[in-house]
C-alpha cells in the first residue's frame, strides 16, 4: 500500500482517522478500503493513551469497515476489544448465522437492515440475560462466549424462541442456525485463538435454520442441567475440514422448536462400527 503523502494526509478531515490523541496527532487513516484494511492489521501495534481512547478508535474503525464494505477477517471486533472483558480458561462458544439472508435481502430490500438490527437486538438480549459476553457481531452472525455450558444453551433456546415469535416485516420467516461448543482456547491481546473457535464455527455452519447443534463437550456438561421439556438427540460423529478428530454432535429438542431437519449441511458423517 503506497503511503499517504503529507499533503494528502493534511487534506483529510479528522473523521478519516480512527485515532486522534490528546496532542492532535492523527493515527490509523480509514479514508478508503485499502487504508481500513491496513488499520485493522496495525490496530494492536498502536499505543493508546487509555482504554477509553482504544474503545473509541475501535468503534470508528469498525464503522469505517462497514462503510467501505470491508469484512474483518476472523472475529476482529473481539480482537480489538480489551481482553479483560472476556472469560479465560474453559469456556463455551455460541455462534449464530441467519439462514437465507440473501433471499431475505432480495425480498425486503431497504428494509433488510432494520430486520437484521432487530434480530441482533433479540440475540444480544438473550446472551446478556444468560450471562454471556458478546465477542463479535458482523453481517448476519453473532459470536458469544459463556463461562458455563448451561448458560449458552439457555441463550440458544431464547434466541430460537425470539426468532419464532417475531413479528418480522412481511411476516418473513427468520431462521437462525446455532452452534455451541466448549473448549479451552487461548485469550491473547488479539482475542481468542485455538481449535475451539474453529470447531464452533464449523458446527454452526453445518446446522440448518431453526436448529441448535451442540458438541460432545457441551453435551457432557448438560447431562444434569437441562430445563424441563428439553432433550438432546444424537446426530452421530462428524468430521469437518481442518479439524483432525471427528466430533460427536447433538441436536437440541424442545416442544416449541422445530425438530425435523435434513442431515447436516457440511461435514462428513463417520460410519458406526467397523
């Protein structure tokens, strides 16, 4: 990326920079997609005056990414948050994804952003009420973390019930796939890293809209913690690209949720027995 000349830099408004320190020094240009990508890559190399300044810069940067159509790689908003806000050690991840979002966009047109905002508000409320922390929200996905697996399941159930209840514009059917996985990722200055993050994503993207799919570690943690009327159905062991060992998966069954789904959308079912 060619650097901005001093003249070009001076001609930019303050709004074209993610961070302006107390002396007026302007850092991290975000005036176009190329510079937004560069700012995302360099964010953690910048020395901020305090955490409040870091948070303000983070918000400006993510807004610029949205404006210029730059999709942050990985869970970048989590990577830009102070790690003190996220739990360490054994945690449970919850990842959601709206099924058929392109069709919803085509049907609702300029009303689609309002729909996604309402969907996201409902999801965030479910996560907060269950005691979870939002890790990232981008496009039509939400990534959250919980200290305990039962809390993650409570949030997943609340999300699916909220999606079913609506109401949504034009009476559209909003279906969300949810994957839940427990593990012990590493929390660094750049966020969560480790196999648990990738496994949670693979599980989510394998599910169908309206379905909640859990991994075997979550299943083990929920044996004595299921609410009345909720059961778990074995879907067998599945192998996913990039994940060395197969993962036994389970579908959450509840009387007020959809229950009949085709086989998982991705992954390979491991045959039973020899």
